[in-house]
């Protein structure tokens, strides 16, 4: 206990955050002493609210401060399309594009037998219920192209195969602006398999 | 405002910390939602206390939760030696060694005409007062070997030259375990100048 207790506690708390080691935590704690009271007050309030105010939307399972999130409540959006994602963070990624106007469904993970995550641990039942009850025309599966992602996508499409709904998957391939030197073999293989005909004349 | 307000506020607060950008702040905020309530409570309490409970020791100016810090209060320490450091953080560095048993004096900066930091902005008057009032035998100046550090060391030794006190400066040179390839020229020059005679026979 070299620092006063409050500073030691702050260091311990900062150290709990992802990617923060002893040195960074110490730097942050000492910096905190110099922060404006306003910021400290906001920090204290947000931390105190983090667990209590942030709930999950009862429809799509995204983070929300109300029972139903602003996206699900928004009448201006296309309520016939659901984009299925792994985490709430992914919703923000799609929202940042700005062009997607449909709804979301947050699975809260991907099927992974190795980590003992089974379909019943994910929000798949609620997705099927939505398709039965809402007028959904298309389900876009937007999970990462890993073994877990592919397994989850396959499972969901199996579960939905007798429903009257289009199931699609986001395209995988070489990302825009990527240097070809750094594209891995698997991505390149996928990009080759999923190649698009760009012939301008008719065949 | 893509996340609920509480999460956005948390992201903003984390972003204020040194070395934390948008992405890390987002990761930390989402991680916070999963933290144990216990840790959150400690975090909230420590943040709230940071500005109110942490004071400066009235003698040495180190961080303290009481008027006089535990080091100054410790009768078991050598009250005849003062180690002069730049910041409270440096006190911890010396305390970690474990072998130094004297007292400290935290300057809260170094003289820097370029940054408009003058001697009167530092806790130098209180240091001189201590030397006049306490029975100090030695003042060890332990600031970094930069232009600011050297200027500060010179200034303090000038101010103390008519006092009956030994003034010393910590040694500078090649650090232990350093690869000679990576030691800069200035450090090497200093190490050469301050070389020690290790001849075993008497001259």
C-alpha cells in the first residue's frame, strides 16, 4: 500500500478494464486526480447507471434504456428485414454505415461446441418467434466468417428453412483498400469462390 | 447517439483518460456492463473520493488522505535526510526499492522557462523552510537528468549553499541490464565523466 487507499483502489479498478496493465492503471488513476469535477461526476453517474439503466430490448435484444429500443420503435424503418448479429456492438457498426434501414436481432454469441455454447444459449428461439409473429420477408445473417459464425448461420438457416422468408448472408471477400500482400489464403479462397461475373456483353 | 445515453457517457469518460482512443473507450464501456457489481461500487466510490479525499501532505507535499502523510509521521524513518523529487509518483518508485528510509519532498514540477514554470511555481520555499526548521543533514536531489532537472537541481543547491546541509544528486549513467547498443551518446558521455576507480591495489 504505497499510495493512499483511494488511489490504490482506483488503480485496482482501472486494472480490471480490458488491455490495462499496472503502469497504465497507475497513470490513469493519477490523471483522474486532475480531472474536472464535472467529468468525474458524469463518470460516477454513468458507472452507477451502467448495470441498472442498461437493459436489453425485449424484441431484438440490443442494448436499450427502455423496454423496446429506439430502432424497434422507429416506424420509419423497414420492419420486414432483420439483420442477425453476434453482439450489440455489431448493431452500431451497421448503424454507422447509415444505409441499412431494417431491424436487428442480437444473438449474444455464436454456437461453439468447444466453448460449450449451444444454440439454446443464444437468442435463436426469440428470432424464430419474431419470424412467426412479425411480417418478416428477409433475414440477413451478418456474423463473422469463422467456424462458429458458419455453424451459427447454418443452424439458423436450417431452423428457418420451412418458413416463408428469404435468408441471406453478408458477402465475404477481400476488404476494400486492403493490400493484396496481406490478404490471407482463406479469405482469398473465399473471394475466388464467390467471384462475380462482370462481363459487360451478354453471353 | 447510437448507443444508449449511459453507454455514450461512459465512452466519453473513458476517452478522457490518457492513451485511450475511441475504440478502446468503447471496448471498456461495453466491458463495464459485464463487471461485478462489487467492482463497480468500488470504482464509483474511488472516483467520487478522488478529488475530495486525496490531499497533499502539509510537510512533504506527497499525496495523503490525512494532513500529514504516513511517511512524514513514521518515527522509524530517518528524519535527517530529504529526497527531493518531481512528482508523487517518484516517491512510490523510491519506496518500491525498500532501502531508502529517509523523508521526501515533492516539488510538483521542474523549472522550465520554456513552459513558463518558474521556481516560485514549485514547492521550493517549503523545502528551504524545512531545512531551516527541521534537523536536516542531507538533501538528495533525485530529479531526471534533463535540462529542466539540471536547472532545478542547480537552483536548489544555490538556494541551500549557505545552509549547513550536504546536498547530493543521484548518479546518472548506464542503467543496469541495458544493452550497450541502445545506450544514447549523452548517457554514455555522462557515464564516462562520472567513472569510478575500481583499482583493487593502493596507488
